[in-house]
C-alpha cells in the first residue's frame, strides 16, 4: 500500500510538469524568457505589461499583448516576448514585452 501511494504521488508530480511542448518551469525558482512571435526585426518602440500571482491564490494585472502595445504606444508589432519569474510559488510574475512602431 505504501509503495502504491508513493507511485501515485510521484506520477502526479511528474504529470504536472507539462509535456514536451510546454515551457520549462522550476518548482523552487524560475527566471526564464520565451519568444512568442516575430514578424520583423527591430522596432523603435518597446512596451511591457505585467501580471503577478500571490501564493497561486490571487492574480492581478494585465500582461496581454494589447496592454503592452498601449503602454509602448505601438500600432505595428514586430515581436512579442514573455518572461516568467517564480519564487517558491509565493510570488510569480509574468511580463509581456512587445517591440514595434
């Protein structure tokens, strides 16, 4: 019985890590940037937008591409990148950066 419980717990933990196509995330600490899309190189303007989660219970903010475009005064997007930072699941931030004109 004890082995069965351990096997189920291990399988649950490993399944929650995501599949091959998911972005990497650390259980203890994550500080990773990911490209989302690029249609052209460069861009004279940059806009960012951020959302934050506390203890995985409350999330606030707007990290949408639309918010980042608005914050940077961008009408034509050339690239979109994201950045994730997580510390022990206590505070997690998700930042979207848009470049364009």
